[in-house]
C-alpha cells in the first residue's frame, strides 16, 4: 500500500497455488467487504484496475499473476474504509 499525502494506491498481486473456480469479483467482494456491484462501479470509474486486456476480467477465474490496483486518491472515506479492509480488519 502506498500513501503519499493525497494519493493512496493499494496493489494486490494474486498467487493461486491450486486451480480454483473462484471468480475475481467474488474474491474481492469477500475480502474487501464490498458488493460486486460496487466493484463493477469502481472499475467503470477507473478506481479499480486489473492488468488485463479483457473487459470481463472481474467475471473470470482468479489466477496467479493477476494484479489488482485500487486508486483511492478521490475516495473521501479512504482512510477509514479501505485501509481497514486492506489489512483484513473491516468494521
């Protein structure tokens, strides 16, 4: 997690040692405690970026090497909301 005053980026690199059928949107929704609808909205706004050429990457299976970036510089509640979720301490 990088925090430089007014900007905050959270980068997640996935390591998946075993084959799984879990979709990326389900994994992120579960771990970040946000809805899949909110994840899609964040991706549409450019806040959530996934290193992929596919437009439906959120609905694809997770795999090793996937890189997910949250650009939270414009999120008003980033300090309270996202940091707690990033470390697994969601309220």
